[in-house]
C-alpha cells in the first residue's frame, strides 16, 4: 500500500425532502449567493421553486445564472465571475448535475483571482475560492464531493480539468427523489461514469490494497444490481438511493486511497466529449472496454480478479486471459443492456479525428496518460481504433 492523505470535508445531507434545508445550510456561509443551474429540468420538476423558497425563508439574497450546458463552457463561467464581483456575491450554490457543479467551482476560484480563470485548467494552483454548496439532481460525475472541475474552452474545444481541495463543496444535498425525472439515457450515462470512477482506481498495479479492492467491488456490484432496477421503475426510491450514494462513494477519494490510480480512459474520453459534445458517461462506455482490451496483458491477474469477483465469472486456471476477456465482455454487455453505445459509431461518430484526439490527449505527443500502462500518443490512437 502507498502512503496517502485523505481529506473529505463535504457535509452530505441525504434523503427525502432534504432540498428544503438549503437555506439553513447556506446561511452560516453567506447571505448573498449566486444561484447557478442548467436548463429547464429544475424548473419543470418544481425544485427551483423549493430552493428559492428555502433561501428566502432564511433571508438569503441571490442572483441567478442558469444556462449551464453539459460539458460546461468557459464563457458562462466568466459571466458568473462577473456577476459575483458586480453584486458582491460570496457563495456559489449549484443546483444540478456535474456540469452545473463544475461551472460553479470554476466561478468560485475565478472570483478572487485577478488573472484568467483558465490558468487553473493549465496547472496553476488555487490559493483562494468562494465556498460552493450543491443540490444534486443526477448521480454521475461525483462532483458533489470531489476536488475537481472540468470545463470546456470553446476557443479550440479544449476540455480540461483542475483539482484542489479548496473547491470541494462545503455541503451537498442528495435527495434520490430528485432523480426520478431523469431520462433513461441520462441514468445510464451517469451509471457508466460512476462505474468508470471506480474502475479508474481499481485497475492498479499497487499490491496489498485489499480493503480498497473490496470496497470498489462492493460499489460496482451495487451499481450492477440497482441500475437495471431504476431503469425498470424510475420511481424505485431504494434503487435510486443506492445509485446516488454509490455515485458519491465512487469519487470522493476513499476508493483510491493507498494505490496508484489510472485515469487514462477519462483523459481519452474528455477529448471525445470536448470535440463531439457527447455525454461524458456515454463516451466512457465506449472508451473503457477498448482501453481494457488494449492493456489487460499488463496485469492479467487483476483482470481475472475483476472478472471473478465483480462479474462472477468462473476462473479458467489453464487460460487466465480467457477469464480476463470474459470479464471485459460482461462489462460491455452490461453497458449495452442499459442502453449505452459501446463503439464510436454507436455513439454517432463517423468521421475520423482520432489522430487529432490522440495528439491533444498527449499534448502533441509529448506526454503520456494513465498508469496501469503508460500510454503514448500511438497507444491512445490504437485504443480509439479498437473503440471504432
Ligand atoms: O440542464 P438540465 O435541464 O438540468 O438537464 C440536465 C442535462 O441535460 C439533465 N438533468 C440533470 N438532472 C436531471 C436532468 N434531467 C431531468 N431530471 C433531472 N433530475 O441531465 C443532463 C446532463 O447533466 P450534466 O450535469 O451534464 O451531467 P453529469 O452529472 O453527468 O455531468 C457531466 C460533466 O461532469 C464532468 C464531465 O466531464 C461532464 O462535463 N465530470 C466532472 C467530474 C468532477 N468534477 O469531479 C468528474 C467526472 O469524471 C466528469 O469528468
Ligand atoms: Zn467521469
């Protein structure tokens, strides 16, 4: 096991009707907030009205900024920074999914910084940030407790991430009932993202990480059991609750403790959603199995463990590679079963910009991605070809 530090300051308020506590939870941080959200979903569901009422009940003033789109854009972040400065707002409340939360986090680091907020997505360290609060509407990105934000710069369509403990939300409200209105495709995309967050940590060459292996496997199995139930009956509270909790558990840091993590599939996927504006989870359903087929020989044992413990595949001791490949196929079958694409064509991508994506992903071929196997530009290109 590797040395590690673990810090998880986000207060989680979980369960039915919890969004009505948003005013109370915000009050101790600020009385002047930016209310940030996406498209129409929170207005249609009535969530917007409940949040506004709760804020008003506590005497909290707010200025609102809607319009965050999936794969959130830098231009709206800049608008949010200006609104906060012009109105003296010192708290960002995100009501929505990963895109809204990530946009809120970017605004939170941009307000106290005099330079260009994009600097933080090019490696600049964060020194100061406004506090961010969250009412989550889709279990997927895990941004409700993560130290990350991923933003797309329309100038060149670069989708880049940043990380700092200073942007971990101070609280996140998780009410599974709010996810009943999700279209099936969004539920499935969210599921793929959650599973990917676990697998990016699971596929490691670090030895003696038994506890985190078992926690990863338990969380994956929870997803495999509950996602089909939620798709069958969107109002199944228990299934929705398991998925929502798994989404948080997958990505707040615990499952990666003591081990070297991979993250190549995420890096590759960000190039796809950056250029083609597809849902991040759908992109991952395409990239992850392809990545697995390309790298499994690096550590067949780990893939055998995945196949046997997560998918209950019988281990073929004479041919371990066969077992490993069967585990990968089970994952692919699961993604198909919940309605996700597993090839680029199924994702709707028919032109060929793989060379360009491989290049952007490895900064013009000057760096590698991933750790399970360090992937150079040519490797990324080969994975995209497998995904085709
Ligand atoms: O805009 P509205 O109308 O709200 O519709 C949204 C959006 O179209 C809809 N939606 C959300 N909650 C709903 C709902 N529709 C009906 N009922 C509800 N309850 O769902 C659509 C997708 O929303 P989005 O926020 O984009 O989804 P997600 O949470 O998957 O976030 C994706 C973004 O997060 C980034 C991704 O790259 C992507 O940009 N990630 C962020 C991470 C982080 N900060 O730690 C890590 C992840 O790996 C990921 O990269
Ligand atoms: Zn993700």
